[in-house]
């Protein structure tokens, strides 16, 4: 196992993030931004816990346009937040359905309200409201003079471009992901129930250094699988199955997100052909993944190759996305997304197609945009559909 | 390994859930309910996928007050939703930030709007809005005559009381959790970095039949740990540490949620005493866990024992909660929660206290409310703080 990067970030990294945010806030007319979601609170504070899985308690981080961030959080988090760089930490005994942080927020935001200032809230694409909507409405009723403005674009601008320390974590987990896919022939064989294959994959990733494997989906069926978001069945793998595993494993709160396809003992021609098209579509994506090109350009480059076999979209709506603290992040490689690629963006390329009798196939790599050809974080998939035979990959012969 | 229950549910279970919901909708004045969150969509449809981890796409399930549910979902989920009992499935090519399901929802809800009817949305405690707030506001602007009413209480009433099939899944994962805690002495010893202990715990749970271990937190420090929601450090375990692991492992989308404490090689008196108090507080909770008592009664029964050592609350706000498809669910064992316990509610008892120099300790069991003494789903923790020595638990001697 290669050396794992240090956990957490230097204080200077958080200061840099806040400084950039505050610069943009002044430019874009925000007097403060109230953050409620795990990745955003973590991005600016370093507060990192799985406790967000409990839906019971809301958590808040306020960024003023000048000065230090303020955490408004349940008391159960006081110790952990106290170990971050955040110094102004205000807590209440949560849960308290009658007042889950609302009066603390009213105190904090009172001056903005009195001055008729503008408060940023995430209201845009790929966001949600991680507090009860009723509480949000009550909060806003208590701040009648505040101007609420969507801060999604500002936060997206910052989070899409990764720091060197973030890229080191992403590179590490992608290497672990690649190493894990190399072990798949050890446990994916004829007769192995798919459920057991999933469990063995997770165990393997943990052995190889993943903190966790929060995301693992896939499918297996004769001559191809039919959807790409299923949990595993107990069906045993059969000769002629095409198996796909798509994983989001994590290290220190950063995700890899890629998949691999395997044929069990033998591969049918249609699946080999679909694989070849997707492999070349990914090559086209890699060729187009240059600073200055747009996500739409990436989409068009990959679509052009996919169209050799499938002139419909495979219902997935896009051909890749950003990657970081979330399994999927802005931007989207889709016709609607004209985000310009910049150095240090970390993205996936994820071409997919439909073929045969309702079969689908996906293919995915993770990479960093750099000056020139992109830096692959996942080890590039084999150019031909790997066939698992006798516990190892048999080189396939192209028809 | 004991036999795992069947995955999924019979169609009759979904019909029963919908029938009950529709009965309550008529009573409580809802013409329809729009659900957006993973547990609720799964509860009524059976749609089960980890794909919810991607924040990119919203998913909707509409329950009319009479008739069948309607799924309004991204195309990528069409195949999987098509395998549930839901027949009316409307899809769009998501992501599409310009119209992520909104025009489909406007079509669906148009008749309610025209009639000035009442639409239920989850706006209450322990809920969030899993769609962009901006899209929600646009949707509501398009339905000016609809009455929006909080449906949290109705959904909570249903979900709090589990079916036999749900209890079988919960019992199964709790047994796997208990079996996993039995393996902790194999890997938690002096010199083992806490990070490695977490990884070994996850691998062990997977070997023993867990689908996944989405939640694992804990701590270890000399004479007690300081918070209960941290990810693991790389610090090696030391003689005299108190180690706590708290896990939410899953089987078929149902969670266990309990913790165990261990002393490494030797236990200090203060930690032994804290453990004893919490063990007896749990006993008091078990004695009070009877149909007809309230969550507040449970809280008071446990608080009375905890007060022997700690007359402050340990900042956690409650002493247990509901358990099911989420790591934590309604109700809360807290002074504010007067929910009456009913047969087939599945809950945790989770007393906690502060002691010594800023130390905290937690203790947790999972159980089903039945007629009479509750049925424990987790195997009851040892009555005295277990001490790990030479790869096994050494019986402790009470001072």
C-alpha cells in the first residue's frame, strides 16, 4: 500500500477558502452566507463526522463577508467543532423541535436584517435544504428585511477547483479503487451470488486502505446488465454474464467514483463491441479534457463516438461530472453545461450506451484537469472487455 | 450465520402501507402527499438504491388520497422503479437544471391546484427538503391555489410502528451487530491505531452478513473518550484507554444502531463506575419500555439513574430514539416527546453521561416494544465494563 496523505487540512487551507469566498461575496453582493449541508460546512470549517447521517439535528455555519465563520450547532458536536479552526461556536441542546437553532440564528442574523442586507443560501442545482422546511420558513418570517439570494454559483466556483491537498486525497482513494478492482477476479466467478461479490469488494477495498465504501452499485446478467443503480441480488454469477461494479469509496471524506466491467468466463460479441465503443468514447473525452474547453465540449466529443452504436441517450442525462467530497458534484458533462474546464478541476468521464435487448453499459474514469493532457487518477480500464477465467483476467481476442 | 430474511417486501405490505396512509389522509384533510426523501419514497414504493447519495437528481413519489402512487423520477431510475409495485412512472432526462421534474409535477398537481385542494409536504422535525429550494419555490409559484400542509405527523405515525417483516430485518442486522462486537477483542489491542480498528470492525461486520456499515464512530483515550461523533484518529490504542465503537450497520436498507465500550488491558475506577451507572440506567429504561408509557417516561426513568453520577445532561439532548430505515428516526426519548409507546415500535435506549475531566460515556441497546417486557434486538451489553486482554474479554472484578 502506498503512503496515505495526512488527514485533515492545514489551517492555511481553510483561511484561503474563506478569503476566496469573502472576495467573491463582496463582488457578488452577499453580506453573509448561511450554510447547512455537510460538504459546505466541512469545506469551510473542517468539521468532519458521519453523524450527519442522523437526520435529527440541523447544523449551521455562517460566513460573514468579513471576519471569521460562526458555527451554530447542536451541543453534541461542540467538542469536535472545538478541534477545528472555528473559534465562534454557539450551541444548543438538540434535538429541540420547538427551537432547533432558530433563536440562535435570529440573534446572529439580526444585524443583517436590521440593515436590510443580503443573505446567501444554497437554492440551486444539486443542492437541498438540510433543515425542516417549516423551521426555514419561521426563520425567514423572523428576518423580514433580509434579502435572500441564491449562493449556489459562488460556492460551486470555489468547490469545483481543488487544492493540491484535496487532489492528494482524491488520488489516494482512486489508487485504492484501482487496486480493489484488480482483486475482483479473486471473488467474482461462476456461482458466486452477486450479493457476496459486493460484500467481498467492500472488504477488499477496506483491506487496501479505504476508510469506507459508501457507494457500491452494479449488475450482472446474460449478455449485459439492465440498469446501473441497483443493489445486488442473490443471483449467482453465470457463464456469459457481464458484471459491472461502480464504486464510491472514501479516504478522509473524499470519493473516488468509477466502474469496471467484466465478462464471466466468456464475452458475447455485442458486449465486446459496446465496451470498445465506450473505451474509445472515453479516449475522446480524455483528448477533449483541456483547460478552456467546456463540459459541453466533453459531452459532444464522447457522444460522437457513442453514436456509432447508440444514437439515443442512455437515460442518464450526462456523461460524467465533478468529484470530490461528494460522489457527484458540479459540473455535468451535458449539453446544458457550459462550465469552462480549469486546471485542478477533478472530474469523471462516464460515457454510457444502450445496446441489444434493453442492455446498458457504462464506463468511467477519474481525472484532474491540468495544463495539457489530463492526469488520470483511476488506472485506465483495459482496452478490451476483461474476461474472468480461473480467478484471473484472460486477455480477450477481438473478433 | 443465521438465515437472512428475504430481501424486499411482499406487494401486500406496500398496499397496506398505502391504505393506512390514505385512511389518515382522509381523516387529516390531505388530498395528496408529495414525498421527496429516500426513506419515504422507499417506504411506499420499495424503490431501493444507493444512488440517492448523488445529490444531482431529485426523486418524487406522489400519494393521492385515493388510487395508486405516482413516481416522478429521473430516467436513470426507470428500470429499477419498474420492478417495484408502482405502475404510474413518469420520467425525465435528468439532470436538467432548467426543468428537473417541475413541469411533470405541475401536470400531476394541476388538478389539485384547480380545485384548491390540500397537498402534504414534509416540513417538520427530522425532515429536510431534498430538492433545490429554488425549484420548490418555483413549483409552489405554479400552484398558487394549492394549500400546503405539513404531513410530518401522518408519516411519522405510520413509520414509527414497524411491520413483522421490517422487524425481521432489524432483528437480523442487530444480531450481526452483536456478533461483530464479539470480534472486537481480535483486533482492538494495545498499539492498534484506531483507524485500523475501525477498518477491521467494518470488515468483520461484512463477513458476518452486513450489507454495509454506513455509520461507525467512536473514540478512545486514557480513562475515557471525549466525544461520540468523531471519525477515527491514527493514534494507537494504549493500556488504560476506554474504547467506544458505535455502529449503524445495514441489512436490506434497515439499520442497527448501538455501541459498546471496552477498556484496553485495564480499566480505571471512574470509567467502571460510569459504565455501571449507564448499564443500570438502561435497565431502568427497559423496565419502563412498555406500551402506554411515553418517551418522556423513558427519559425520566433513565435520567433518574444517570443523576447518581451526573446531574447535567451530556449535551446529547435525548437518551435514545426510533430505529428503522434511518440510523435515527422519530420518536426521541426526551422531556419534550410525549409519544406513547406502542407495540412494534423499534427504538434504542441510549443513556449517556459526563464524568471526570471532560470525559463522556454512552451505552446503547436496540429493542422492540411488545406486550410486556421489551424484546431486545441487540444482545445485552455485559453488566461490567469489558476489559480486553490477550485478544479476549477478561472478566472485571467490581471494586
